[in-house]
């Protein structure tokens, strides 16, 4: 996962906060209790500190800080955002199990090895009780549990990251996130260095962040936002009240200062993958021109229902709308607009007992349903789950994913590439 929000403002405040903590000698420098000194901590260990800048409904900027995991064995330290659970309830659960687990550990060490299984079961029971305490606030106002998010048996530390705590705290209060930064503080590790900014982790943070933001945000800065759109979600609003929820409207909710219509390109509702949005009018103009001039580079992954014999090739078939059977597109050599796709086969696989071919598509044009029609009419093998140009079986999705998108950043002018693996 890359940086989710611009970092500059939050980074500046976080560095100032760290300097104050160092100067005062206590993490809770405003209260200066003896429980949270920094001296012994800094020489022995480190942790991730985070800062979030948010905007209130009146337009005022406020900021909050948080830490990941435990700080000197505490889940909550004065001056920091609380964890996503009740600290008192957490302590009660730990107290209920700690004594029994400690007793079993001592007996095991004294030779009663047969108690290992009992201690393991008791530890799992304790973890299960702790997991039930977590409650996260999303941008939509929903309160979410691990079960609500479909996260089964979360690994230790899931839900304890600074980013998660900050975003949940922000949304619980109806604020809009503006800038976010996380920085390592203390002794370095094999993967962490002091005073270096780090994005949220993919393993523990991303599954939760996706639900908190109501969209799978991969990257964001002052000009652009990049997401991994899920299959079944519209790219832009459709006709009718029931089709207003879409990737574009969710981006606008997350970034209220973005253009009214921040989209510069789109994916079919059934197609998943990389989408970029503009966060200001100038970025929208520059990105739109790139798509119109075909200066962007797109790579798609698809599963085709059958075996593609050729290793690679080009499909050059003109397309137009079938006006008598919307939204179907058809091949028309007289009235159709040119559509060109390069393809490369990856491998033949077995899916639900049938052979399918994994293919990468490189479209040189961007016609509606281009890859779907080119697969069905050009290769004569439709994409798995294509309800328009093939067949969709029960519980199947369209196996077409926008794996990679490359374009020139509207501010820096440098070519940037964003990618996400196919979920099939």
C-alpha cells in the first residue's frame, strides 16, 4: 500500500511532536506521569507514531497523534488517540485469562508437558474474546467489527496500527482527513529506520482501511487518487437514484475538494482494477488529455473460457454500439470505430473442472467493451463470467481485471505506474 493521503502537513506536525517528546522526556509530556518515560524505551525498542490532520465541518484544521500496538505495555497513553476498543474491557479480558495462562506455563516448565494443548486452547479463547472488543468507524458512519469486514482470525496486531486508530477516530467525529503520516521512532529494526515515513502495511492495514474508506484507496496526493475498483461497483453515476453509488461519488465523499466529477476514465461495472481520479480541475484537464491522446498504458488480465493456442497477437476489429440491443457492442467493418488490442497468453489453468487461459491484454484504443468483444469475436473464446458476450454461471464474476495503469503525473510530469494483482 502506498501513501493514502498527502503527507507534508502531517509529517511537519509529527516531527514537531517528536521533538517535544524528546525535549520533555515523556511520551505523555503534558501530564508527565512516571509510567511513560522515553529514556529506557529509546535505547531498547521503537514504535510507529502517526499524525492525522483533519478538517471539521466549519473548515477548521485539527490534528491527532497515535501509536501502533502497545507503548510501554499500555494500550492507551494520555494525549494519544485511544485504541479501537475499550481499554477497560481489554484489561478485564486480559486479567481474566492471564493468571490461568501463567499458571499453566509454570506447570509446563516444571514437567507437565501434557498441559501445552490446554494452554494453547486457553490462549486462543483469550484472543477470540479480545477480537470481539474491536469496533471501527467508517466514513459512512457505520461501526464495523472484524466479522462485519469478513476478517476471520486476524493476526496479532491487526487493528492496532496508528493509521487505523487515526482514521476510525476521525470518522467517528465526522471529520474529513486531509493529511496523514506515520514515522518510526526509537531503535531501528531490520525493516524500520528512525525519522523515516512509512505507508500503512498491506497485510494488516489494507483490509481494514478498505472498509473504513468504503473504497480500496491505493495512493493519494494533492492531485490524484488511485483506487483498486471492485467488480460490481460502477465507475461513474448511472441513470436513476439506485445507480448513484459509484467509485466517483465515493472519491468525492472522501475528498470533498475534488471536482464534482473527478473521473477521467472508467471501467465497466463488472471489471475490477486500477482507476485514477483527479483531485483538482488542472489535474483533471491534464489527465483527460492523456487518455484522449492515448498516452496512457494499460494492462489487463483475463481468464478466457477455453484454450488460446497462439502465444501472442493483435486483434484489430472495429466496434460500434448495437443500437437495437444496448449496451451490446458489435464488430462492424463499415461503420465501426477502429479498436486494436495486443494480447499475450500467460498459461492454461483449470477452473472449476474446465480449462481456461490466463491472458494479458494491452489495449491501444479504449472502445466500450473492447476487450470483451475482442476476446469473444477475435479469439472466439469469451472471458469467464461475461454475461453479455459469453456465459455467467452461478457465483461467477467477470474475470477481467485492470492490472496496471501508467501515465504522466499531472504536476511532476514524471511517468508513474500503479498496479494490483488480479483477484482471480
